[in-house]
C-alpha cells in the first residue's frame, strides 16, 4: 500500500465564506478504488503482527456491505494470507457487490445468524464449532489470526495514526472524521498536535459508549489532553440508514464540488460540517480538515440512478 500523502481538495462555498471558515478534504478515498481509505491504514499493523506470528489465515467479522470485510480480503491477499470472513446474517440469494468482491480477493465466507455472530464476536475461537469452518480444513487454529469487527483495537489505532503522520495536518485547527468503532478517530487523536481539536461524527444512533471505547484505545497522557469531541446528532436514523434527504445531499455535494461521498459515513460527516458551520460552531478563522475515509464501494447497495455518480 502506498502511504504517501493523499490529495487534498479545498472546498469553495458561500456557506464557508460567510462564516470565515475554510474547509479542506483529505481524499483517502482515492487511495484505492475498491478498498476504502481508512481500512487499509487500520489493517496495516494487524497484518504485520500476523506475519511476525507466522500465521497463515486472517479471520474477521462484518455485515454484507462491510468496508472492513472487503478491505481485509484485499489486504490479506496482498500480504499472502488466506482470509475468512464471518458474515452476519443468512446468505442472501443475490450476493452483495461487497461480498462478491471479497470473494474475488480470495476470501472464504461463512454466513451465521445474528445470534451466532454475537457469540463469535465475543468468543472468536468458537468458530471451530461451525461445520462450515471444519470444512475449510484449517484444523490448526494457531495458524489463524483474528481481527475484530471493523478492525477495532489499539493495533488498528497505530495504523490509523499514520493518516496523520503521512499527511501534513499542522495548518489546520480542526480535524473532522466519521466514526464507527472509533479506531480511526483514536489514531487521528494520537497523531494530532495539542492545538488540534478532533471531532468525530458518529454514524450510529445513540452509541453513547463510544467515548469510553475511544479512550480505551489511547495512552493516558494523550487521553488526558481531552482535545476531542464526539457528536451524535447526525446519524440520519441510524447506522446503514440513508433517507432521501441524505442521498439528495450527496448528489448536491457531487454537483457543487465533484466530491463523491458514501452513504454510511462520509456523507453524514460532510452534512454535519455544513450544518455546524452554518450554526457558527467554529470560530472565525478556523481551518477545518475533513478526512474522507472512503467507503464508496458501499454505495452500490443503492438502486441504480439514486446517485449521480
Ligand atoms: C469503517 C469506516 C469508518 C469508521 O472507522 P472506525 O475506525 O470504525 O471508526 C469511517 N468511514 C468509512 C468510510 C469507513 O469505511
């Protein structure tokens, strides 16, 4: 993976001008056309650790449209591992594009009910009890390396911190990013300057345990700076929900700025920025950076023609 600096796009709009605030977008979505930007960063050190431990297979968890699943399939293949995806829910009659691509990257998929999924998330090694797993012939669990759903964990945070290390963020006052598990945000916090304010826009509804989950990923001295905020008001109905208001907004942003956004994460974040700027949330002279964390592959869950790109 290329960890050079990503493109930065400056957004020119009246809603920014009137508040005397600037906005740049760090285009991690351009890092790879299928695999979303932040996932490759988060996976880097998990895969390195798996190599060091002489593992042969990577096992991880996700839903049918998971950016993490497809990214893990791709990155595992690149690094010479077999990969296994435990997919939440019954096998759909028509495979999602995400699952199809994951299979193209060589991932073997095992579908489990939501109940079993919950159990496996807690006790991943119970996977050996599944018939489908036995059929894969990976009898030796010691050769398997588990990555949590969404790549949550300190090792993921270390990789995400490289977003901040490989791009020069010193000119900005605020770094704003979408939040799922909080791993990327913790990485951004780790790599930020004390003077930065880091703002996470949660894609989920009422995920109020998030702050603690982010804090758990941070060394105490960094956690103590307390220079981050989580905002929970822009979930648009919840994770995976994308009302017409949101898809219309995505089309509007694409029309005005040629900036493609995804329906799960980055569209909610861009909407939040616009709304907060309009409400005077940021002081005059603030220099905002939005991290475009990718995820565009998930847009193919929409019917054709809903989006203009
Ligand atoms: C996974 C993902 C996120 C959330 O990352 P976390 O580290 O889980 O908070 C944000 N944006 C996109 C596009 C993603 O795919």
